[in-house]
């Protein structure tokens, strides 16, 4: 990923499709402050590189926790 791609921002619907999650879930995570987002009025925009990393870290953690049961 080049610097330009790392710095781009995308709207909620696009970000949800990129990381394969429902828009309602991603909005809730942003509103709760669990994922970073910029808000412009009632719209959210996200940095794909950051959100993708957070989702991957959560998935890895969940996989590790599931293996400890």
C-alpha cells in the first residue's frame, strides 16, 4: 500500500463493504469510539488501512480466545 492509499478516507458504506461487516455494526463501533472515524454531520468517514488492521487484530484475538476454551 502506497502513502496515498494509506491516507485516503472512505464513507461508511464503502468501508463496511471493504471489511465485510454490516454498516449498522460499523456505525455503532464508530459511535461508541471503538474504531476511529471522522464525523461530518451525520456521516462517518474512515481510513481503510486503520480499520482493516483493527478488524484483523480483533479476529486474531477472537480466534486465540476460542482456542483456549
